[in-house]
């Protein structure tokens, strides 16, 4: 089975040649942030990632977030920490997708968005088991 690379081939973190190690990833923090794309997120959705930091990934848009958390993917059950701050093309729909799909999410960073409104923030506050000191 062929897997999409999580980051571009210029990054040495994960690529197709190392896909056998992908199942061992529990925390992903990519320093070469511009290399992560929507296509990379599609491949990451089937990983048992607990913590994911993709802050400032300018090549990620709401479509990538939707594909990452689409319909009962493994990441939806395990992810507890997510940092999607400073991603310019994230909007309310992406925040709605994150909040409705992630079951174990306790920490979410969503700073500095032009397209995220009070409605998305309210949805975060209305989550079951909401604890504003954690989320």
C-alpha cells in the first residue's frame, strides 16, 4: 500500500521511503512548516497521532483539515493536542470539523485567523466536557 508523504521530500522527517515507521509516530512537530500540505494531511489521518503541531503551515487550507478529520479516521480517536495557529486559510468550517470529529481533544491552539468568527469560538465553548482552562 502506497502512502502519501507527510512532509515534502526536502524534509527528513517522514517520506515514502520511511513509511514503515509512520505507525510509530505519536507526536508530530514539524520545524519545516512550509513543507506540509493538504495532501500530507490526508495521509496523516490514519495515524494514531496524539499531538500534532502544524502552526504556520501556509500551504494548508480548510480542505486539508477536513480530509485529516474525515469520518472516523484513527487520528479522530487519539488526538489530544492540536496546534493550527497562524494558518491563514483556516475558517469556521475547519474549526467546526475539528471540534465535531476529535473525541479526545483537550488542547487546541487556533490563534490569528481572519476567517474564524465568534460562532466558531462559541462552538468550542459549547463542546461536551468543555474546560476553558484546557481548550
